[in-house]
């Protein structure tokens, strides 16, 4: 006996995911009605979570394509509606798994999400560039990746991912992270501001609330990796993060010069005081490959910002903490890395074989490759600091 056309249409609908929630629309109560005429025309109504949903066009296209591709379907008449308040609160319950709890999912003992905080001593060293490129590289490895842009001074992550103008959709009091073309989801502290041009002048408690909100009120789903772009230095956000997510592992980004290394060491020490493990150091803007020598087929590195900063930070932190803090890589200066950030197309995607992209991809592999599950997890055995 062959399955009915309606069954096949429903099966096709189950392959369509809500782009923000990343689960089948059929599981989310979004398919309101489906009718199939004798001539094979499918009339259906799909409910958006909110009116003016920015991803309306995506849903429209995905549903039409999936249903239109079913053998026997001769036409698709799709009507888009909006969920009622009651339906939205039902959806919120579904997403929360029936629990009303407001705990940080990544801080639960059974969480399998690897959390990496990207820290630096000062601004402008490439912390955000590193964050977005690692995220995209990990996503390309098949990981489900989310980014929390917690840099109150910069919040440049959305622009680097090409979603600067987007605002998160809210379903009751759950916030949907903004999806990007590369499959990485992002929430930025800049998106929590009432107005885009507003300067965030938040301090202590308000910042803490904003960070907790980005970790609890945002529906992250089942993430393999969460990356946090921290503000530079050793300020309030670093302290809040240490209190809420002591299991986060910290990657310190520095440039090669002496002065940058010194402040980077402080950022690393801060993480350790909060009992977070410093997983390694990434030296950025390490050198510029001399274009003249490259033309002649030889390699000549111009040390524009000096040298040794990454090694120095790694050595100091290793000694201070009593465990190995390695230099995970040296990323050269590359104009296409900067362009990628400016145009919303990061270098690991735009030019994946460029030397800078190769280093970033290898770091991503090393961090994400430690695998999901308890084997790769920190079990609270970090030696405490003699601060
Ligand atoms: N390796 C690099 N080569 C060229 N430009 C870079 C490199 N790393 C970062 N940049 C550029 O330097 C600027 C600062 O980088 P950004 O990632 O915003 O730093 P941070 O987040 O630490 O303030 C950006 O314009 C970025 O594109
Ligand atoms: Mg930044
Ligand atoms: Zn040269």
C-alpha cells in the first residue's frame, strides 16, 4: 500500500526547519492546517512566531520548495499567519522542555556544550576577528556553534557576520539568536540596547544581568560549542562570566609586542582567579609575509609589531598556573582578513587556504576536536592560582 499524498506532504513539512529555532516546523506547532485537493493542490497555513518575522521569506521559500517537490503535488497555496499569544506560550513551553527553570544551560553538570571565552588585554588585537573565524571554522567541521558577543565597547561580531542590522525575534520572554548564512547563531549585547546608536554605559549589576540574559533567555538549542567575545581587559564582564560559567575555557589573544603581552597576561590571570582554565594563547598580527620575497618564491616575514608576545604570554601563564598553556597559533597580517570582517564574509569562508585562514582553521580543529562529552570536559581539577 502506498502512502497517501497527505502523508507525504506532512513528511516533507517535517524536513523544514524554523531558521531561528532550528527544529522542524511540524514540532513547533507552526503548521496550522494542510489540505490536499483531488487535483493535487496543497493549501496550507503556516504560523510565524511573531508578526513581521525577519525570516518570513526563508520560511515561505523552504515550505514551498519542500511541498512543491513532493511527487503528485501540482500546486502550493501557502498562507502565512501569526501565532496567537496562547500558541506562543505553548511554543515557549515546548522549547523550555516543560521546565520553568531559568538556569544557565551551559553551567549544568550534564551540559555537553564546550564553552570558550575569547579574551584579550586590550582592544584592537583581533579578538572579534578570531571569534568569528573560529566559529565559522568549527561550524564547517559540522559543529553547532553559537556566539555571545559580550564586548560592550565593540560589539562588532554581528557586522563581521553580515547581520549588523538584524534584531532577534522574541517569543514571549524567550529570545531567538540571530541565524547567519553560515549556520552560526549570534546574540550581541548591542542587540539588547533599545537603540542602535546608544552607547552602552552599563556597569556591574546591569552588565551581569545582560550577560545572564544572553545565556538564559536566549534559546540556544543543542549547541556543541559556545564562543564568547569578551570585552578587552579584566573588567566586570570577565568577573560575571567567571561566576556564572566557571567551566568556560579561556583563549587569550595577543599581538607580538611587549606592551600587549603584559596586559594579555593580566587577562589570563584574571580567568584563572575565576577558576577558569586558560586553554592557550593565539598570537595575531604576528608578521606580514614580504610581498617582494614572496614573488621570488622565498619567505620573508616582516615583524611589523615586534615578536615574541605570544610565546611570552604562554610561558608566563604556564609558570603561574602550573599547567601547560600553549601558543595555539600565529596568525599573520592579511588584508583579506580585515576585508572579510568589513564585508561580513570572514576569511575562513572567503579565502580558506590563505595562511591566516589556515592557522585559524587548525586552531578551530584543535579546540573543537577535543570532542563532545565528558572526555573533553574540564572536571574541576584546575590547579588554583596563587594570585
Ligand atoms: N591578522 C590580521 N590581519 C589584518 N587585519 C586584521 C588582523 N586581525 C585583525 N585585523 C583587523 O584589525 C581590526 C581590529 O580587529 P578586531 O577583531 O575588531 O579586534 P578586537 O576585537 O580585539 O578589538 C579590524 O579591522 C580587523 O579586521
Ligand atoms: Mg572586538
Ligand atoms: Zn622581503
